[in-house]
C-alpha cells in the first residue's frame, strides 16, 4: 500500500499552492484519478485524513473524480472507452487498442481556498 | 468573520517530483549510452535468479551493473555479486516500491559512461511500483509459471505500465500444468501488442533470445540518440 505516501505528496502540493495564493485555509482539494494510476480511491481517502494531521490542510476534504480509460481506436479512428481494465479493447468495435490517451491521471485539478 | 471560499484551478500531477527526477534520469542514461532496464514482479517470481543469470551472461562482453530494491535485507545484492558485476542494494525500509529519488541516490559515485546495461530490480510487489516512473528505458514484468495464468487480469495496472512480459521458471511449466496460451491471451488483454518472452534462469532455456533482445534494444537506443544529437 503506497496510498499514504501519495496522500502526503498531495498534502505537500496543496500546501504549496495554498501558500502561493496566500490562503488562510483549505476547504477542498479536487483530484482526478485514473484506473491505471495504480492508486485505490478508498485507501487514498483513508490515508488523506492521516496525512493532513498537524498540517494547514487538517480538516480539509479530498474530492476524487474517477475518470475512465480513453484509448485511440485504430479502426474507428476515434477516442473510445474500453471494455474493461482487463480487456483493453475498443468498447464499440472490439479492436485491441494499445494507445492509451487517458486513464493514468493522478492530478490535483483545483482547490477551494479561504482567503 | 469567516473568509470567503474561493475556487482556484491547479492542474498539477501529484507525482510531479518523481516524474521530474525520472525524466532527468532517463536523460542521463541516454547521454551516457547505457540501457536501463527495470524488473517488476510479485515476490518469489524469480527476479533475482533471472538477474543473476543475465548479469553472468552479459558480464563477459559488456559492462553491466545492477541496483536491487528490498524492504529489509541485503541478500539479493550478495547473491548478485557472485556474477562479478557491480551491485548496489537499495533498502527501502517500510516503502513497498522504488522511487526515482532512490535510484538517483543509489547511482551516486557510479560513472554511467562506464556502463552498457543497468538493471534495476524493484521490490517484489505487483501493485505500488506501477505508479512510479524510475527513468528506465524498458520495464519488464515477470510472471512465473507457478503463479497462475490469471495474474495479468488480477494486476492489470502493473502489466500495463510495463513494456515487455517475461514468463519465468519455464522448466516447471509441465509440472504445474501451466497453460501458456491462456497466460499469453491474458497478457494481451491487459496490454495489447505486448512482447512476451519465455525462459528459465535455472536451465538457461530462452536466455539467449533474451540476451539478443537486450543487445538489439541497446543498439537501437544508441543509434536513435546518435541521430538526435
């Protein structure tokens, strides 16, 4: 389980951002999470609370938006979703699609600050 | 009075520090002309035996070195040192994966220009290493025949993060009734087009093909670099 160290990275990043905006506090951290990031949502939420303790982020909320895998289907020549993470085939035509466009995200997209 | 809440856009990768270090490492490897290969797998799938055999085979013709990650012991480094190649152990303590910073620190004092191949053995773990780029040119994921054919379906993320799959302990395949066709199908399902090699570090079966593969990749990455400069 590496979610605690990921959570600590999120806290570091968010603290830096809050400071750069001269914020007095942080209410919410918004995170985009892809299924291929290797990070489990529940474990991350649990770890986040621990990572926030005794930091300026204590009491803040982590809002996770889970985003799907998006591939570039070589047959449809379109952005497509896949059948599943166990079957990286175009959801429309069934072609195996190695070219992944989205799904690896582990990104802080926004924050709600008090200032 | 409570201050007004305000929404600000951020858009920053959580692992940006690791990504920046990994990019710098990749650039260092390229400039030095060394091919960096990392190995990931579950514990006990034969990473160290495979690496020992590889180092021994390459050592006579190339300059090779290895970094090995482990939670607590230096056993792997001691085993690999028998190959005569320089080996450094990275003890991660409670951390269940290698990060780019650990690789960078471990390389301290090594002149990469003296090397042709650098191997990085990750901690035995099929989950956490998938999140961390180490700057390697190629990531090999190992699947031993004794683990079962459905490992790729259970751990799709790590298979997806790797470039090549290696089926290890092929000498035991018959004894455990390993269904190679099914294993290959599962690998292709989670990583379409992935190259698959099959070998046994114990008997040496498949090792020459693997060594040829490495030699070819090294030549290719060097010539790509030559064109780029």
